[in-house]
């Protein structure tokens, strides 16, 4: 049982380049999330999808787009990367009920130069 | 103002002591609350959750919730060096949104 799988694990981009972070879960979870974590900081919510077919902005959505491709997959796209987007990105999923915890992927370490 | 605020760290306690971690939240739509532990370079992992006012105990961990005060806490009894990590408080709304605080870094000294 893989849980939540994120790809890639590491990425270096130049300013202005685009890329898509992929996330897939095999737990039949309804809700999926993208967070970023800067050094010494907590997790900041970028976008979330409470259920298949819906997406909503979180705390820091500017510069990002998301797609809930199906129940399993939730991708995060950077259209024009900026140095301020250098961070560790975590995807998470949950059953979506009030007491259901988040299950996290291993993270993607992104550097924008 | 952040939706979830945690007491500023770092927090250092001796082995065997009680560590107290605090969290406040501003969204009254928050229904359930989670404490996660994150070791350096790793993903967060769940310690426990609480959604009813009062205390909830699980082994050495006790979570406390006071919805009127919008306050959540985590007590770690008999702290061990292996408890040294960053502790993240999260608030979850019925709309499916989960928001985290900045975390409190705990060091347990042998």
C-alpha cells in the first residue's frame, strides 16, 4: 500500500519555467491538499479539493493552479516559476470526514533560481 | 493574522518532564483539531485529534480543546529525547479545509 505518492522528489527550475507536481493516493480518499513549507515554518495551504470535481483556494494560491484529475490524482502547476516559490511541497489526502487525519506524501523539494 | 497560531518556540524540557504545547484558532467553523509531529526532513505524522470540548488521552499524550476560547493544547508526559521534533497544530472545517500553525519545535534534553 503506497499511500500518497508525489513526484518528483527534487526539482530545480529557472525563473519563468513551468512545471507540474504530481500527486496520487490509493486510499480511496475524498479530499486532497497541496501545502508548501518554507524553512522554519509550518504548512501553508495552497489549494485543496474537498471532493472529486471541486477545488478551492487556500492561504497562498497566487502563482499556482491545480487539477483534480480524478479521485486518485491531484496535480499542482507552476505556470511561471519565481524564486519566492522555492519551498518543500507536500501533497496530502484524507477521507474527508471531521475526524479523518491527513496522510502526507514524502514531499517535493523545489528550488527556483 | 494567521488562522492558526501556536506558541512561539523553541521549547526545551528535561527528560521525564511535561511538555506543554498551545494553539489558538480564529475560524469558528473549525470542527476538529489535529496534532502532528514532524521530524527534520520528514513528512508530518499524526499524533492525535480532538473534536469535543475537554480532554482526550492517548498514552503519554493528552489533547485539550476549549471551543469557547478557541484554544487547543497538547501535553506530553514523561518526555523522551525521541519526542524532540516540531509539533504542528491543524484546524479542520466541515468544508474540508485544513489549516496549520507554524509549529513549535520541542527539544527534550537527556
